[in-house]
C-alpha cells in the first residue's frame, strides 16, 4: 500500500505543470535535467543545451559556481536556521539587508525578506494598503497593474499581474485590482513614433486614476521592462511620464525588479537603468542567481518609518524570511557580481555584443523586430514583416520555434509568437556566437516547417 501511495504521489508530481504563463521547459513531458555548468545544461540522455534563458531568468552567474555551494555548506554547519521574529535576527540576513541597502537607490534602506517573487508581491499588496491606512487614508486601496504584467502565481501575485490565462482560473483578479495597457509599441503603436506612443501608454495610468478617484488608488505596479509578457521595453518617454503621474496623484510606485534586478539591464536595478524613483522594489531570482529560493521587498525610508511606527501590528512574515543559508548564498552571489565587476562587463561588453549579434537575424523573413536591453532580448515572429501581421493560432509558431530550437540544443522561451532570450550574465562571446547561430537555425527550421504545411 505504501509503495502505491508513493507512486501515485510521484505520478501527480510528474503531471504538474510547472509554469502557468506560456511556460517552455516541461511541455513534452519530463526532460530530466541532471547537470549544468556555465551556460550549459545536460539532460539524462547526455544531450547538451545552451540555456539562453538562465533557468527562469535567474541564474545570472551561470551554473556551477563552487563559491555558492561552499557558502551554503558553511552556513548550514554554522547555523542552518533561525527566523526574524520576536526581535531575533541572524548574521547573514542582517548583512544581506545592509548590502542591499548599499546597492539600492539612496532613498531605499530597508528590506522585507520573502522566499520568492510571488511572496514579495503579496507583501507589497498588504504593505501598500496598510501604509495608507496608517496615514489616515483607509480608502486608498486599489492597486493598478498592467495587461500581461507578471507578478507571481499566488492569489495576490496573479491578481496584480495581467495575464488573462491566470485570471481565467479562480475568479482573479481579487477585488481592488485594476489593469491598464502595456507600452507595447511594436504591437500597438501604429503610426505613432515610439516617444509619442510612450506618452500615450503612460497616460492610461492617469485616465485610470481619474476614473477611480485618486483618493482610492494606493499604488501602481509595473516591471521596469515587462518580462514574461514579452520583454516589452518602454519608449524613453514612458517612465518619466509615469513618474509625473504617480507624484501628482500621491500614488505609490512599485517597480517589480524580480527579473530586471541584479544586472539584467547592465545596471544593478531596472530602476537605475530608467531612472525610476520607486517606493517599493520586489526582488528575487537574480538575488541568489536562483541557487536557493530567496526574495524580498526593498522599501523606501518613508514607508518603512510609517510601518515601523505601527510596530508588531503589521503582522506579516514568513517562517523562512531571511533564512540564513539562502541569505549566505545571496551574499556570496552579490560579492561575486561586485568583485568580478560582472555588471560593468555586461554594460560595456557582453550586452552590446549580444544585441549586435542578434541583429544579424533581423533580415530573416520570419522576424518582425528584434529588440533588447542589456541581457534581455526578444525576437518577434510575424507572418508579414512589413505590415507586422501576426500568425493566427495563439502562439503556435512561437511554440514551434521554441521546440525546434531545443532540437538545435538551445533553450529559448516563447510568449505567444515572441521568442525571449535572457542568458546568464557571464556568457562569453563564443557562447553568444553559438546562441545566435542556433537561434538562426531554429528560425530556418521553423520557416521550413511552416512552408511544408502550406
Ligand atoms: N515578478 C516577476 C517580474 C517575475 O518575472 C516573477 C517570476 N517569473 C515573479 C514576480 C514571481 O517570482 P517567483 O516565481 O519567485 O514567485
């Protein structure tokens, strides 16, 4: 009986779909990944793949850094667990908070630790409402997100996000969450210049605030560059206009740094890249390069001061908030990023090379646009290059390209018919050449497959 129970449990696990938003890796059943080194992973059959997606936008340092394993082992032996409740702390969590405060923009000197990006955004949800209640504005409750934004898979995260696929399940979003358009110039810009469209897309926020009444709006949440929604890079007019609007209507600005943070854009944070002055910055993924689960919300001083006045009344926190082993690994990850000057290297060398090489695919008949910032890039697949006409079929061509890339030994991700690229920051020039060559082969194979259909 025991045996069969175990097998049933394993069977259930096998069928669980690990990604809810156009996920890539586990579609055709279980590809068992057994080993990884640098930018490469190997499956149980010994096949090698170049991981142009850094796991799930997180393995910023690449796989197999022994320093991170050693930091975990040391901490595991010294103090495997202690929490941050009841006026306790632990050394790695305290040091990590200090390091984050040093890296963050000057007005951000506090962090609330979580175990994931989703929990970070749940924390945001509660924090902003509690903040306004403490300020004497209990009606300032609505949080505005964006279409196709992704902020996690928990009830709050999926509500703040604007993925229709997630909202279909379980009656989300929860009440008190609204969404506005995304700044997707390639799809929606029409004849407008990028700058004109950036202003238009930002003003959707002002319209929504006026519709709801500023006294009812607590916060606006957005990723500096929308990731899972298709690597949507806002035009340069977008963020300054958003900044003007949130300031005018006294709405908190939450910049979800879960993907953009820790070097992805060639700066420490997406906020640095766009010069965004955020009140809250959810973080995760690249904080530990994905080696252990850890996330958090970086909190501006004025919010932290208000919440602290309430003391223990803000009852919020997780058993594993500030877990010492995760914090020790995150600290080691940040130390390596700093001491090896990896983010400077991304900004001055690796990202310009990646973006330049990817542009060599721009003339491919399937390719409508190639765009990128730092170590993020997107390739739009279209049926007609000039009119930007899309293929019908809900991302069927993107999925085909992703699967054919896999056959070439390349891991990409597809959101609809947009191919997403987000390799480890440590990728070398030779590896970028391999990435681009395999991506080109995947495009050719996709085109051949489409032609043989017609
Ligand atoms: N925010 C963003 C911008 C993300 O991309 C993700 C994860 N893809 C999350 C939040 C949720 O993070 P997690 O999966 O660690 O809960």
